[in-house]
């Protein structure tokens, strides 16, 4: 079996969860005796490639290809250079000769990529990572006024974008659904995400829920820690909370700062909150100015630790007592939650989307999404309370998560076999 894994970016150039999930799958496919050839292909620009040709290898690796794709319409995701895109797809097919392509996003490629691979005789598997096809507001199903969106329709979407008629959203839906017809099977990493697409119109029997794989290096770090029987720091002077995410308006960074500002003095002296992440896209924005002002009020509690290498995340998380995931949108299966499991640490998460679906009720805690007061109360209760999560149970969860990747990979392989024989 020859497989092409196609992503909207290379994780070493764009470290989003979808890119990392696609690359982790590619790494695992290369180790499988069932796979005779696996190639990772990522959209980028000529600057990243380093020359004017549309193809380039990443760091000289022949099985990791960067592709300078033509621009894409931001509303319908149709390619603005269809003929150029067709030449790129045909070139990949002629070079790699894949039996199947597993596409992890059409963003930056164009929605026609499904059709073009299918026309070339390649079977197509597609993984949903968010709601890009359903929602024109960053694919997050958050209304333009900031409220959570519970269902989408042309009329309701038109209310978010008064300059666009409901008819345009109807056409958008028609285009996307018609090109999704070229997909042999879909996957989603959470039941929540699957249900949203079923409600939008994808038949339930065409979507399989299967968790994203994790990077081999992260899993090895987790195994190494367990082999050393690493323990949580007993008698630590302060309770350490960690935040591991991009700093943007959707991940709840500002909400966490607001919660920190609400903590009473007797709690503030007993904890520290470490922020691991960078603001790479929102520096010259009102969000940046507001979070700067919020951080100035809580510098005694909140430390900005900067970015981090993915390979180091397990050790960084293990140095914390709790990991907070305060996202304000319907996260589906954040990689950070899977990494926290490997680090054998408990979670504090927003109670919406796939986040609530991924927790363990024996050790993890949830709070009402978007409520800084509720999060502050939960942090205070955690600091002042005498109970600590059972470390043996957390270690068992880490071991289970390591073993689960074999199950998830077997599920992907079964889907590939089904797509190729169907």
C-alpha cells in the first residue's frame, strides 16, 4: 500500500494540532510493514521552499514534500488557480503513485483537491479537524458577536455576515458538499465533531470516530518518565498550573488572566501559573493590548515562559501540578489534552465540545466555559483543598494512552483497506 498524507502545513513550519496529527500519522505509516511507501505533503509558499519551483523537499528529506499551492478563496475554499492545482496533484500522483491519499485539511489547497485525486484514480480519506466547511467564521462555530453557535444554516450564517446573503451561504454549502462526495470515508477525532457534521448533512455511516495519533518522540518521553518512575514534586512550595497553547483570542488565555486577577490574596501566594505559548498572529491587535494590561495586574502569579519544542512538552507538563485548557470555542480533540495524559497530569478544562468528552472524571475537573469567575473558584478550591489526584491512576491513564495509539492506527489501516476494496 502506497499512501500520501496531505496537510495544510508542515508542523516544523506551522505547529497547529492538525499539522502535528497528520505528521504523527505519517511517521507511524513509515514503520508499518503493510505500507510500501508513505510520503508527507504540506502546503507552503515559495519562500519556505527556497526556490521558484512548486515542489521542494523539507530539510532534504525525499519523503517530506513542500508544495507552493495557488491561492484559495477564503469563503468557498475553491482554488483560485484550478489548472495550477491540477498540475500539482497530477505531479504528486505521477511521482508517488499513491493508492490512497489521507487529507488532513483542504485549507490552502482548495476544496477541489478531493475531486482531483479521485479523478487520478486515488482513493481519498479525509479527517475533520474543526468546522471550516460548516462555519465561515474561522471554522469555529463562534458567532461574530462572540456567542457560541449551536447550529448552522444559510439564514443563521447570513445574520453573522450581513454583507452576504443567505443565498450565498446556500451556494457555499452546495459547493462544499458536492466536492465532499469525492471522499471515500471521513474520520473525526471526537464524537462531538462527528455529530456537528452529521447535523450539517454528512451521512453518519460515512464518518468514523478515531483519535489522532501522537508524535513518536512525545510517546518515547512518556515511556522514559514511567521507566524512571518519575513522581510529582512532593512538598512543592507552590501549586503549579500550566497553560500550553497558542496565545490567541480562542484559546482562553485572556480568560485565564482574568481568573488569576480574581484570586484572593491568600490563594495568590500559594500558586504560580506558567504560560507556555507565543502570540505569533495577534501582536498588533486589541487582543494583544488587552492581554498585556491583564498580565500587568497578575505578574506576581502568571509567568510567561515563551514557546516550547514539541519534543519537550512531556517534561514541561510533568513539572506542573495541573494543566488548564480554558478554550472558549468548541475544541474537538486538542493535542494538548492527549499530551497531558502522557505526562500523567490532571486537567482543568472548559466543559464544551470535545474537551469535555476527553476528560477522566476521577482526576480531571471542568468549569463552565467562558466564565473567569468559575475558573478562579476552581483554582482556589484546588489550591486550598487537601485532596490531590491519585498519581497511580494518572500513571495508568498515561500507559493506556500509549497503548491506545496502536488501536487508533489499526483503525486507520482498516479504513484504508475498506476504502481500497470498496
